[in-house]
């Protein structure tokens, strides 16, 4: 049994790879919440939840969902099972629970945007940054895209001043109006102060403080400050926004992006309503205790006025994004001087779609935090599904042509169908195993661990070069174990490269056919030495591409290296065992 261990290992890896890939023919689908109406009256139902029952009826398709709603009337209470937990909704209209579903299916193989279609963006950082800062910017952009609900996101720093983004469903309008915005958030209490001969007063912590202002300076609490720089009271910065002869607008900075702790998404604090001839959106944010205390100090004891039967303080709370006001809120007198932690952000747009999009953009920016630098669009490339499909089909034809070329070349050289089929079998097996690894991180982990075991069993570490080659190959292959492997055009190019490496089998076979060695063991050792030397050059050539993150070349490097590891420890030893058996058989026939 141990004598044929190489062949058994190959059969085992082929079987687990095929088992994983077979899930393509048995897809698992489910229904997922894609949209929740602002007026929905639901409990424990949110976007992304998996819905399995509505009104006691098990639903497995959109048709089942429509049938479950067929007899639902406005105001009906409907029990729901969401993510395996009890939930419920009250119908807002006939046949309408206030949320929509979409059908989702498990993805066995993840394809890149150059195959499935999407947008590729190259962003340039407008300042000098370190590698660490570039990684932080990439992290913020990833959080924004995730919060925005986009799928198949890939954010990759390609140099210290360039970041590449790939995402399905991203438009150039999205990029300009929310993705590359710095997202510098500020909350300011803004007051208009009347001046008499250049003198006025502000209120801080319930105390009136006099000041005198000129065109260049402001004097307050016996200190003089430049107008352009503002001044500080108890660590809170005040800015001079505008000044005329008889009045001055002063803003106290009470909130920054660092003070945002949460953005509420429940329907009571996150909604859109019809307002005038358009739509008003509202969502509530949670501010830190320190920010709330600054708000209390600035608003305490402020002068008040009546409007619409409500008592307000004179200053207003203005929320800014990238130094532009996005919301102006009147401050009710009974909360002035109190540490308010949940201010609301409001906005208005002409259509429901525009209001929904703008609310989502603002929430995404605030949730992800502000970018430390300015970004500009270097290049935007949109790939349609049709273009991606054509490109994919072209590369598949190249793969098939490569396999045919390997078969023909080996047939011409050896004029032996069996040997030629063995060589073709190795190429096909490598393709199956690589795709099996791409389909499952479990399969990838099994094969990487198996490779390490085989190094010991086969006693392959016969020199430092071999040891380093195997170590680097395993290290790079680890990428597919710790993260999902996306199949894109560079990855398929790597598969073509792996098939091309089947030419080494001809070198190995030559040791048996042409060298006429007396001992088969010598033929095997001489052939494997040539193979290892070639693989060493290939693996070390892929090393910088894999770890320096040189854009899409990383996929090519990983595919080529994984193919080399499989080749060295799984397919090549099995091929040697099969070809060795073939020549021993011929030798015995010749002797007899």
C-alpha cells in the first residue's frame, strides 16, 4: 500500500476537490431582506436578515413569499422567523409588510469584476503618506463601502500614494459624492451676536462674557486673539465665522468625528417622510460623553425666544461635513445646559430615491470616520457583465488550447499514447485541485497541511534550496487558507502558466526514455533535481508579487505558486510512480 502512496494522495486530493466543486450543481439558496421601508412596523427585521417563515408558512422562494402575503390586509400582525429567531411585522398596506426580499445563493467560486462585471477605481493620495497611513485609508474606504451595502469589495493599496478599489455596483457618482469625501465631521453651536461699537457678549456655562472685536483681533477675558485663529474657553474652540459692523457670527466646536459612537438604524430614529414637495430624511447619532459635556457648557444659560409655541435658545446646532453645513437644528430650551448624546441629522431631497441614497451616503461616511488626507480619482474603469463573459470565454479557450498543445507535444516526442495521457492527466488534475482549493478554505487548509506532511514522508528536504522553495511555496499558499480566493483574469493566467509547466514532465520523462540510465532511481533523482531547480526560480520570482501587493498580479503569483506546490508534492510524485511502473513493465517484457 505504501508503495503507491503518491497515487493514493493524488486520488484523495482529487476526490475532496471534486466533492467541493460539486456544490456548483447543488446550490443552496435562501431569502434575504434587501430593503426595509422607513414606515415599516417590524421587530427584529433588518437588511441582510435571512427570512425562513412568514405567517407560519415556510418560504424558500420569492414565489412562496408572494403567496404568504396574498391574503394579508393592512394592519394585520404577521409572525416571522428571521435568522432563526422570532420576529414580527404589522402590514402597512394590503400584501405589504414594509420590507422586500431577494434570493441569494451560495458561491462556490468567487469571480472578480473582470469576469462578473463591476467598477475598478484607482485613487491617488494628495499628500505624502507612509505605508501604515495608506493601510489606514484603505481600511476606512472598506468600511464605507461595507456600510454602503456594496458586494464583492476589494480595496488594495498598490503603492504609498495609490489605492485600487474593485466593487460591483459602484458608480462614478458614488465615488465622487461619498467615497473620496474626507468625511470631516463637526458639530458647532452657532450664535449671532449683536455688536455695539465693536463690543458684544457670549454666554459660556451660564456666565455672560464680554468681548471686543476689530477687523483683525478679538479681546476676551483679558487675552487677545487673531480672528482667523479663533479662541478657546475651557478647551472648547470658538471660531469667528463672519463679521460685519453691527454683528458677528461665532461658532463653538462641540462635536468631531471622534465623538460619534453609534449611528442608530431602528425605524424610530432612522426614517424618511414626505415633506413639502419632496422627502425629508432623519437619522440619529450617538455622541460621546465628552462631546455631550461640551454641548452642555456652551448652551447653558443662553438667551431664549418663542417660535410656534415652543421656547428655543438663540444659538443653533449646525452639523458640518467637510466644512459644509448638512443640518441646522433649533435647540429647545429644556435641553440647553444638558449633556445631550443623541442629536439628529436631517436632510431633504426631491425624490425618495435621492433621499434614501443621500441618507445612506452620510451614514456610511460618519460610520467609517474621516479620511486623514484628500483623495482624487486617477482612473475609473467600468466592466459590464457581457465584456467580462467574453473575456472569460476567451481565457477558457486558451486553457483548452494549452491542454491540447501539451497532449500533441508529448505524442510527437514519445509516440506513446499512454505516456501522453499521463502528462495530460497531471495537467487536468492540477487544474481540478487548484479550483478545489479556490472553492473552499477547508479544502485549501487540508491540502496545505497535507503538503507539509508529504515533505516529511517523501524526505524531500535534501538541500537548503529545496527547503526554502517548499517553505516559500507553503507561505504564499497560506493566502488562500486565511482569505477567500477570487478568480479573475490574472488568476486564470496563472492556471495557463501551471499547465505550461507541464512541459517539465517532458524533461522528467526524458530521464527514463532518452538517458537510458541503468537504475531507475537515478533517473528519478536526476529528473526531480531539474524540476526543483526550475520550481525554485519560479517560486522566488512570485514572492515579491505575492507579498508586495502589486495590484492584480497578486492573483497570478498566488495561483502559480499554489500550482507549483501541488506539482512538487502531489501530482509530480504520482506521475513519477506511474511512469516508473510503465518502464519497469517494459523492462521486464524486454528481459523475458
